[in-house]
C-alpha cells in the first residue's frame, strides 16, 4: 500500500471510529429513556396524563401525582437563576476585563474550586448555617418588609423553597461564572479597541462591544447552570423541607423531582410505588433533554440576530 493509501485508510478509520463513539452516546441516551419508560409502565398505564396535574402523593393509598414536585423543581431552579446570574455575570466581567492578571487568575481558581465541592458539603452548610440564619434573621425581615406579598408569608422554619433556591444559586454560580468568563475572554480585542477609539469608556466598551458579541455564549452558560439546578439532589434534599405541596410562599417546605426519588426509592415497597418514582425520573430526564434542545436553539437564534458566533 502506498503512503497516500495508508493516509486515507487511517483518515477513514478515524472518521468511522469517532462516528461510532458519537453514536454510542446517542444509544446510551436512548437506552436510559427506554429503561425508565419500561420501569414506569405501570404508573403510565394507571395514571396517564393525570400524573402531571395531580398534587396528591400518598404511597399508603397508592395515589401519586407529580405536580408538586414539578412546581418545586421549576421554582427552585428559577429562584437560583435570579440569585446567581447577576453575581456570576458581574464576577465574569471583572475577572475577564477589569481584574489584574495575577488577581484574576487567583480569583478564577477560587471560583472554579467551588464547583469541586461535593454537594453534601453544601447541604451540611445549609442545614447548620444557612437555615438558622434564614429562620432567625432573613425571613423575619422579609416578612416585615414584604409580607404583603404572598411569596413572603407563612411560618419561618428556615428550611424551604428559599433555602433550596439559595443553595442551588451557590452551586451553579461557579459554572456560570467560569463559562461566561471564557466566552468574554474569547471576544476579539478589536471589538474593545474599536469602541474605545470612538470615545467609549471602559464600561461602555464592555456593554456595547463585548457583551453583545458574547451574548450567545453567556446564555448557553446560564442554561447549563439551569440544567445543573434542575438535576441537583443531595444539597436540595437537605434544606428544602421535602413536603409535596404547591405554595406561593418561599418560606414553605417543598420538594423536587430529584429529591423525592433520592428520599423514597429505597422505601418503595409496591410495584406501583416504584413505577411512580421511575416516572418521576423519566419526567426529569425529559425536562432536561428538552431544556438542552431549547438552549441550543436559543443560542443559535441569539447568535444569528446579534451577528456573533453561535458556537463557544
């Protein structure tokens, strides 16, 4: 075989081999979906679409519904984004644009180190530090000043939706910050220099030149943070209260899809109970996949409208 023939054979082997690895990932996702669907078949047959709209969760009488857990998952994740995204974006802008090089590297390392902390450590901190602080200081102040709103009414227990949202915000903060920083640093210097050459200040150059170019990547970082918030289990389980109810108050205990599966799977004694928990896992899987698809479409659309890169 000639050297040219050997080259093309190796190139073809590499292409087919990497394509096989990519196909294995897709097959793995399909296998997960199929297995969870089979495991939840009994619940799907028994409750149908009512499973999504029913709040009752009564293992004794085998009445199961996912509405309360869907509500807890969505609200805690949105609350985490509301708290984390402004801090993450501000930190990313400072580290990428304003901080001295040595300080930026040190602070960047500390931010990334937060992502390596096990979730159970965050949960323990939430139980022993965050929950008492919320119960004794934050929740009474919120009730006194904003108690006319339904979000800040009810008993001050410390554990509940607010505690769960804060824990999630702390956990997704390093992910959103690190990825936003990388996207901002990837913006060509010519965008900054062009804005400053036209008389813009440092902040105006960042606001009008850097952030619009990096918009799609920042949105992608936020969506990835949201994906982690949706699937987080241990830390949220320890501080959210684990009570399946739909309440407007952020002080009230709640539960998420991930937390109820983690809490009750080992205690499930009947086939229908196991099937209902498996359906919760299937529902969480579907929400996560749909979120990632929506994120990809949103990033692509935003990049096309802004004229910036759609891949990061």
